[in-house]
């Protein structure tokens, strides 16, 4: 049983249905900020937030659909976002990449 007397499956299903519109709105806002960002740092932050939100949503969907492979994909995407952050930080500091 879940925390309010519901089976775990119902609790996960209710949670997924509740957070899906919130994630959709957040992703649209992040995309707008990534396209229209006044500075490169704003664009990088928007892409970073979008990527980590997608990672979290993939993990929630992995639990919902009982597909463990989505967790692996989510971890890979999070690592890619981290590497992207490192490269962008280096670029913003020195204005060059690849050293």
C-alpha cells in the first residue's frame, strides 16, 4: 500500500498524471529561454534545466511503465548535460575549446 492507502501503481499513475502538465509548461518555458536568452549563460542554464527535467521525467516514466532501460538512458543524458556544462564553462572562461 502507498502512503494514503492507495496501491503503489495507483500512486505512481496519479503522480505521473499530475506532473505531466507541469513538465510540459516548464519545457516550453525553458525552450523559449534557450532560443531568446539575452546571454549565452542564460541559454546554457535553460538547456541545462531542460535536460535535467527530461532526465527526471524519464526516470518517473521508467517507474510508471516498468522499463529499467529508461533509467539507463536518463543517467546517460544527465552525464551528457554535465559534460556540456563543463565545456560551456571552459568556453565562457577562455573563449576557446579543445585544449
